[in-house]
C-alpha cells in the first residue's frame, strides 16, 4: 500500500485544483522558502482528522481555506483528497478488495467539515478506524514536519511511549480499554442511582399502602353512590316522560283546531287563484294588442328609412365615381415616372461592375505584402525567444542561490532563536529546591472541605424532593374537583342551548326547506335583540312568532319558491334594509316598548305604536288615550288594545321565555370560562410542581457528579504531590544538557556564515550573466519593432482596399435592390389602373339600377297610419277590463289576511305547547346524559328500582352517602394503581441491580484481558524497536551506540527514554546531545519503528536541515535502502537529498500568495547541485 497522489483545492496557498503525484519510492519536494511546500504536509495531517488549528499553523479551522491575495478573491471551501494504491491488499478488512482507496475531507467558511471514504460520506471516526494499526494518523510518527524532530527528542517519556504504542498497533486496544472504563464508570453511576431509586421506591411503598386502603373504601362508597344516583335519575326520567305524554295529548287537540282554520284559509286562497287566472288572461290580451300597435309603428319607421336610404345611395355613388377618375389620372402619371427611374439604374450598374473587378485584384496584392511582413516579424521574435530563454536560465540560477541563502539565513535565525531559547530555559530552571508541597497541601485541604460541603447540599436536596412530591399530590386532588364542577355546568349549558334552538325555530318542520335555500344557519331575529332587564316577557308577548324570523336577502325570489314548503310557515326579513324609526308620538304618560329594545331595524317597525305599563291597572287607565294602531303591554306580558286584550298562561310564559333563557346561557358560559380557567390554572400548577421536581432531581444528579469530580481532583492533587520530587531531579539533568547544546550551536553558526558568503558570490555571477543578455536583446528588439510596424502598415493598406471594395459592392447591391423595387411598383400601378377602370364601370351600372318609385313607398306608409288609429281604440278597451280584475283581487286579499290572523293565533298556542315539550325533552336529554356519564347498566337499574320509589327518599340517601365520603378526607385515587406499579417497579429494580453487578464483573474481566494483551504487545514492540535502534544508530553516526530505557516497571504506564553514546563520547540521555546528534538519533528511532511496522508512507519536512554533508550522505543511504519497503516524501533544500530522490516535484509562487506545482528535471537538478560545489 502506498500514497499515489494528493489533490489539493482551495487549501491554504493552493487555490487552484492541484494534483501532486508520488510515482517513486523517494519523492523530493523542492522550492524556495515560503512557497507552500509544508502546506502539503499540513494537507495530509488535516485529511487524516487533525482538529487542532494550532497543529496546522493556523488560528482557526477557517485558516486552512485560501483567504485571497492581491489578485485573487478568497474562496469559500477547501478540499483535500488522498488516493492510496491498495493493490497488495495491505489495508485489510472490508477494504481489502479495493485496489484504490480514496480519503477526502472538505470544509467551508461556516466551519462545516465533511469526510468521504471512496466517495461516500462518513464520520471522522470511520477514517480513524481505517488507519488504526497502520502507523498513519494526524500526529503519528509517519509525518515528521519542521520541529517534529525536536519535539520527538524533547518529548516526555510518556509522550515517547505513544510513538511505540502506535507502532505496536495497540492504539485500538487502548481505545477499547477507554471505552470499557467509560462503560464501567457509567455502570457504577447507574448502580448508585439505582440504589437511590430503590430506597426511594421502598419509602413510597410504605406510604402508599395506607393510602391504597383508604382509596379502596372510597371506591366502594362511590360505587354505591353511583348506583343511588342512577336510580334517582331514572325516577326523574320516569316523571318527565309522563308529563310529556300529557302534553302530547294537549298538542294534538290544538293542532286539530289549527287544521280547521287552515282549511278556511285555503278556500279563500283558491278563490284568489281563480281571479288571478282571469287577470292573467286580460293581461295577455292587452299585451297582444300592444304588440300589434308596436309592430305597425315599426313598419312605418322602416318604410320611411328605405326612402331616405335610396336618396343617400344615389348621392354617394356619384361622389365615388368622381374620386376614381382622379385616382386613375394619378396612377398613369406615377407609372411613367417609375419607368424613367428604371432606365437610369440599368446605366449605373453597367458602370460599377468593372470597378469591382479592379478592386479585387488590388486586394490580392495587398494580402501578399502583409504575409511577407508578418514572416519577417516571426523571425525576429524567434531570435528574441532564444535570448529570453538564456536570461531565464540565469534568473533561475539566481533564484536557486537566493533560496539557498534564505535557507542558510533561516537556519542561522533558527539557531539564534534556539540559543535564546536555551538561555531562557537555563534562566527559567530553578537554581535550588523550590518545593511546592505547601501549595499542594493547601489544595488537598480545600478539596476535602469541598467534599464535605457537597455532601450536606445533597442531603438538603433530598428533603426538597420529598416536599415537592407531597405538593404534587395536593395539586392533583384540587384539579380533579375543578374538572367535576366544570362538567356539571357544561351539561346545564348544553340543555338550555337545545331549548333555545327549538324556541328560535332552529328545529321544526321548515328545516328541510331552509336547507334547500341555504338559510339553515342564517341568524334569527331573536338572537340579535337586547332588552332592558324585566321586560323580556312583554317583548315576547308582542313579537310572538316574529322572534323566529330569519335574516335573508332577495325576499321576492324566496317568496316565489314558497310552493316547495311542504307544511308550516316561516317569516323572512331583509337584514340589510334601512327602515324608518318608530313612527308617531307616544301616548300621554307612557313610554314606548321600542325605547327599551336594541337590535335589527325591523324591531322598530314591529314595535311601532306599542307602549309599556308596569301593571294591568296602569295600562287600563291609559286605554282611552290610545290612538288608532296603538297598544300597551305590561311587564308580565299582558297586551291591551283599545278594544282587545291578549294574555298568556303563566306556564306558557315561563317555558317560552327566549330572552331570559338567553341571559342564563350567557351567565353559564361565563361560569364555564371561570371553571375552565381554574382547571387550566390547576393543570399549570401541577405542571410547575412536576417541573420543579424534575429540576430538583437534575440538581441532585449534578451534586452527585460534583462530588465524584471533587474526589477525582483530590486523588490527582495527591498524585502531583508525589511527582514533584522526581521533577526536581530531572531539572538538574536538563541544565547540563542545555549547556552542552549551546556550545554545539555556536560551532554550527560559524560554519554556516562561510556557506552564506559563497552562495552570495554565485548569486552575483548569475545576475552579471543576466545583464549581459539584456544588452544583446536591445538591437533585436529594434529589428522586431520595425518588422511589427511594417506588418501594421500592410494591414492598414489591406483594410483600406477591402473597405473600398465593400463600398462598391454595397452600391451595386443597392442599385439592384432599387431596380427590383421599381419593377414591383410598375406592376402594382398597372394592376391599380385596371381595378379603377373596372370600378367605374360598376358604379355607372349601379346608378342606372336605382329606379324604384318614391310614390309607391309613400302610399304604403299612408295605409299603415290608418291601421294604427284602429288598434289604439282596441288598446283602450283592454286596459279597462284589466283594471276591473285588479279590484276583485284586492277584495279577496283582505279576506285572506283576516283568515291568516286567526290561524296565527291558533299556531301561537300550539307553539307554546311545543316549547314546553322541547323543554321537557331537553331536561330528559340532560338526565339521560348524566345517567350515561355514570356508566351503569340502565336495564339493570330500571329492573332493581321499586315501583313505589320516591324521589325525595332517594335524595336523602344520596346526602347520607356523600357525608360518609367527605369524612374520609383527601383521597389519593391513584394510590391503588401506584402501589401496584411501584411493587412491580421494585421487582424490576432488584433485577436491574443484579444485572448491573454482573455487568461490572464482566467489564472488569475484559479490562484485565486487554491489559494482558497490551503488556505483551508493548514488550514485544519495545524489544524490537530497541534492537533496531541499536543497529541503525551506529550506521547513521558512523559508530557509537544507543538504546531505549523504561522509566517504570509497569508496562501499562511506563514512559520511554532514549540513551545514546555518539562516537568518542560517554553514554548519556539524548537531551544532552547537540542538535545534529538529536536529529540523527530521532531519525534512527523513526526508521527502527518503520522496520517493525512500516507505515504506507513517511513524510519528512527538512529533517536533513541540521545535518552536515557526511551525516546527510549516511541519511540518504538509509533512505534508499528502506525505500523498497517504505514510500518517502521528503521536503528538502539539500542537494545530496535531491540526488537520492527518484522523483522531484517543484513548488513555486510565481503569482504572489498562490502556490503552483512545476515539473523538475532530475538530471538538471543534479547537475545544478554539482555545479554549486
């Protein structure tokens, strides 16, 4: 398995899509400092899952996206794709069958990051799992970037151990161990919470046992109460059904009398139908005579129009004939003029065509001269290109030397920085024993006190939780009471609405007819009336059936459809009509009923002339003062006229009080809203109490977690106290190593100054060569400029000749077009001339044909005038007969009105009985709904009820049962179910406790097995890497020895240090070596790890920078030897390393801020490196 290529798009300085191939075993990436070479290393680290912007040399993850340059705008997304060749199946598992593996990551400026594996979106965890055990990772030993060598050497023993773990492939084991430990922590926490819950459930079971016993007694009494209440409701239903049967007999008698009166009314209506038929016949006769009268008038007008039309026709034909003669003369003149123009155009075309031929010849000569001038210009430019290439070679040589100078100066700067860092580190190292033991002791004491305080807070939260649960029980009981009251008020409200709908005619025999007309839901007159309190019965006595009047529009159309009304009657009124106010002045000493009423405008028309009096005596005193059409009504509904009085029975008035019932419905609606609000408030209070309990539980959990965290901190503080002594000894060893490194850096800096001076000399030579080329270019540039001017002159001459030719061609084309237009005009004029001659002949013939005699038409007109006089006489007789029929209809209509008044009075009595029946039915419905709400067997209750049962006796028994229930006090009805549920939950919790205990034992066994395998793998890897280090170190150093050493006997926790002995020196810790020696030691360790478990590739970023030539040579030899097994990607400025590479990739920044990949010739690069020596 190897890395075949990288695709970079929008990543840092690689704004354009840039593929970077890696065809060989060793690929060297070269280029000047700052051109973006290390961005390739960052790209690989980023796509492997690096989430820290600091490790990618940025401040935030958005910094990896190209942020723009002087000539480029920022982009919105960065994408990196790694393509692996897996043809050898090195990557096993589900991906072993893929010959190529693609891993891609992209991110946008919103911070949204996505991973793709073989084109399929996946998680970062999936990418990590694919490369687990392969040695690849965002911070693994396979990527050695700038500074990584120093971090590797200066790594703490624990950090250095991580590299060995990755090589051993035990990172998967450690991940599993962490997962198992996390599961164990979760299991222990669950077990602790389970113990708390079991204790709480036990306490609740003890309390619920007594509540459940009381609840059982309560249920028994409520069952007996339900049975007695059902029997009481059956008694009431039986009484209401008897009353309704008696009322049905009364209603039948009233209906018989009403049908007799209706028969008399139908007889009068039949007489009116006969009179209407005769009226229709007279009306038809009148219409027929009027039709003949109008027809004669129309015939007279038509003849007069014909006489006028013939006169106008003769005059218009004469005028058109004169116009056509003038047009014919104009057409002949235009025809002669167009013929002359055509002859002139033919002569012009004969002159222009030879000129076009001559111009074509001149254009060919000019094109030939232009080609010759362009050939001279190309030759001059080729000579300039040769000089430009020479100058480019000199510039590239100068760029290489500048890069080398920059690299050497950068290394000097890095050495100076390291010198300063070493001095700072020496200053920072304490000179004596600065034991922080007192500070740790104070921290341990503080943590101990915090643990005690947290324990007290946990006990306080336990008490608050108990109070919250008691509050929930109390609130739930209050909520049940509010809901029961709301149910009773709603039942009363529903029964009254049913009565009101019946009283307003919402139900009845005309419902189907209203449905067909779309008026079923239209408002009734009684629904929109407001009356002063106490005068409801008076208003209902006066309006009667009018309260059922229905608002409608287009009353004439609705009245025409009355024949479809099967039975009954209905009153409609125009709700949008504007009616006048109450007419006339009030009688002396009395107010009008209309002044107490507000509503639709029709009310004032119906109440016109109706006055009010407090009682019958007051009304009687004012009867003599009433005028025609006036009346007076008392507060209790007695209605007096000058010679009549209408009274209603007390029972009818009470049962049919529509307006009073409406007030009660409104009052009940207010009570429903109040009870609903109380229920809502109680539900909210219950929800708040439950929410408060949840909050307390959450705080209690947080407190438990805080206790656990404090205990962990306390253990950590004690561990740090033990580690302080070891740290002091390590600081002493560190000081000795820093002093030795300072001396080595000073020697390296002096040698680097000599290399910088030599590079500056080579740079000066390259710049001199470039100036010489510039001097040779001047005469060639003048020659090229002269050739360019000749080309431009030839081009201008060619364009001038081409313009003249185009002008002549356009003139010829224009003349040909004009000739064609004249041919068409001549043909059109000839056709127009023929048409005018033909039209003149037609007009002459038309004038000859107009020969009708005006005298004949005048005679016909006189005859029609005589006929119209005779028809006028017949029309007068027909109108007289129609007026006689109208008089007969008016007389029969008066008789019909008297009959309707009698029917209305009888119908009102029947409706009063029907209202009482509706009220009894509503009461029955209410009682039955209450009976259904009790959920009892109605048949069984009816059978058990004695025939002699008394309603009062049953009400007394219910009161006794209610008193016994109240003596039980507050009842928790849910206690029985809660007790049963909690008992089941207690058993479930006991089972869970056993399962969790068993799971803990299983997890502990799994950790022990993972630890055994981890120890074995780590020991094996340590031994192999140690052997590799002992073998490779002498090769890179030319002698000496090195080995790995464990800091602890515990293989699971021990750190690792490197002990080294370069040739001629004593064995010591690697921290005491020079910079170059540290680098070689680190490379030895990395290569030893590679031999153990080779990663697919290894990336080295200027690892050879601190090495001298001899060490670089040995380093390159080792690279070539291992490249058959490990793919190396090396970023370098060293010529020896370049020579050892099988492929070179150049990175340049020709456009400021934008990196590009350029091809590099390996042989040319080697020759250039040799020339530098």
